[in-house]
C-alpha cells in the first residue's frame, strides 16, 4: 500500500489550482465591489444582512444599523443625518459664501426675513373693496397696507383650506380687484411650495401635509402606524416559529410587510437623493474633482470595508501562495459568516435567488475546501511560501551556527 502522506503530482497540481481558483473568485469579488464605490450605487452588505435568517438573524441584522428602516421614518433621525452630511459636504468642497447660502436655502427654504420673521412675500396694492380684514389667522397670513405686501409666515404655512377661505372673500366676483387678489393668493401659495426647504418637505412627508407638498401619495401618518404594527406582529410570530406551517405564515406576513416598507421609505429616500443632487449642482468642476463626500463610520460601513478588504487581501494571498494557511483559515472564517447569515437549515426560509440548498450550500463547500487547503503546504509547492520558508531556514541556520 502506498504511503497516504505521499501525494501524486496530479493531486498536488489540482490542490494548487483549487487554491488559486478560490483566491481568484475572492479577489474578483473584492475588486468588483471596490469598482462600485465611485458610482451612484456603491455596494453594501446592508441588504444581505437585513434579509438574514436563522439562529443568528438578530445579530446579523443589527450589523446593518437600521434593520427595519425605522430610522428613515423618524424626522429627528433623518434631519440629524442631513445636518451631518451638510457639514461634511461644506468642508469637503470648501464652499464659498454664495454656495453656502444656496445650500442653506435648500435645507431651510428660500424665504425672506422681515423684522426677524421668516416670510414669503407677494406684492398687493390693497385688499379688494368690501374686504376689511382677512379671514385667516394673522399668525399665518397678513396684509401690510404701508408696504403694499401680502405676507405668509414661513414656519406656519398657508394651507389649502386657508387658501379656500381667502378666495371665498371674493367668491362670485369678476372685477379686477377680486382677480388681482385671487392671483396674489395663488402666487404666494405656490411660492411657499416652491421655496419650501427639504426640512419642511420631510416634515410634510412624515407628519402629514400632502396637499402642501403637492403629492397626495406622501400622506404617510396612518401607514406609519400600520407598518409599526405589522412589524411588531412579524417579530412576535418569528420568535415563536418552529413548524413548517408557522414559517409559511411568517413568509406571508413578510410579503405584506416589505411593500409597505418600500412605500413608506421610498419618498424619503427620493427626497434625500434630490437634496444631494441639487447640492452637487452647486459645485464647480474643480470641486467635483475632489471626489464624493466621505461617509461616517457607521456599523454597516465598517462591515462593508472589512468585507471588501478581506476578499481582496485574502484572495491575493491565496493566488500568490503567501501565508497560505493563514489566508485559507481566515477566508474560511469569513465565508462561514456568510453561511450563518442565511443558513439553509430546516424550517429557515430559503435565500432569495436561483440557488436551492439544504444544510450545505456553496459557501459551506468553499469553507470545507479552504480548510482542506490549510492542511496542505500548497504555498510551498507553488507560491511565495516556498521563498519564505527558505529564508526562515537560512535565518535559523545562521542563528544555530553563531550559537
């Protein structure tokens, strides 16, 4: 019987090829993810982590930072993120006074200031004959006869019902004064909508004022409560799920939950993208050359960075055969984390996509292959480990000779 410790040349070749192939697959994944970082849609593990299933579901989902997207539905949380972004944007591109003022208008609105009061203004020579005062609170709208101006408070806002009340003052009238008054009311109402800053747009989307925003689909107050209740119900059932029927029911609840989440967070994500796109339009060509604004070091960014670095570095080490055993064990550990995020265990919902697995999937197969490679000196057979081992032997020999 042949000594099992002695391997045929063909086996050595295939083990080395297997090491290089896995290394290339890891390296390419890392390089592809690096290539997306300068695009409008950089790669992130957030989606993968948020969809995590299995025994460690909570741990992996929490790594995403906001697994249920509730942060997108909280006004204070979004505003804090926007303020932080605005500071980093201003510092990154060294905005001048004009650009800084324009950025402030984007956030706070394009209003005027009269006697330390933020207002929207429309010229109006006088109120229509027969109208002595407006039938809407003076805290919201008022007429200054001396200045010949109609003012709307930029923090109170003239709402659609208020506009209807004002127009009722000249209802049925067709004379020039009535028409001028209607036009002034309409213009100042439209001016506040167009001049509204993104802070107020966000408040309208989350706190409910769709007519003011001009989009009835952004009335979200009732659905916010519906989403929170649906989410609570899902988590309650998830904690108790053990049978196939319970998992099927959980899948049904999740299918109802996801469209509601997209419907609620979609407009807020759109607002944020619009804000950043308009801010980018303020930049000069030289400022754009400085690259994108750096992102804060959140938990998901740390995970993304470690994942990209791990794939790229460990893939390179496996290809060149340097520190092969360390690289193989480290890569196996990383891939085992991918496996645990969505394990194909009995009763656990299947991972989305064309793959169908039970207990063992491609991630676990690669883990087993990498551990096998770690037990073999493939880097010495073909790789930089052979040079490293020679250097170590020479150093040891010199040390012994001196002793």
